[in-house]
C-alpha cells in the first residue's frame, strides 16, 4: 500500500485500482486525457492567470509532475495503471487551481 494524502486531506492507496475507477481503461484514452490535462494547466497558469502562478510553488509542482510523466512515458506507454496514477496525481495537484 502506497498512501497518498490528496488535496482534501483524504488518504488514498495509490496501489488500489478502485482509486482510479473514474478513469478510462485504454492507454490511448488515458494518454489523450493526460495531454488534455497538461494543456489546460499550461493555459491556466501561463495565459489565464500568469500573475498568480509565475514563480509560484504550485507552478513548480505541476512542472515536476509533467517531467515525471514525460520521463516515464516511453517505458510505460502501454501500462494503463501507471498512466492512471499519473493522471490522478496531476488532477489532484491542479484541481485547486480554479
């Protein structure tokens, strides 16, 4: 069990497939969703509210998650559970931007 405390203070198990029940199951759908999430975060931080996010610690965390996804992408391109975890972590970080 890998515990993770989400943005709401809830403890979730990153190894429990139930954590990711809301996500699609195919690698293609998951990749497309992650690219969409990254694009939204980029737009939101750099164009919609650049005055808030430039140099902000959340900007650094988002960039770290994008790098983590990018670094592992080729090795795990067809591993849905890894993709789901990356999406879950990214959404947890960016959920409170709005």
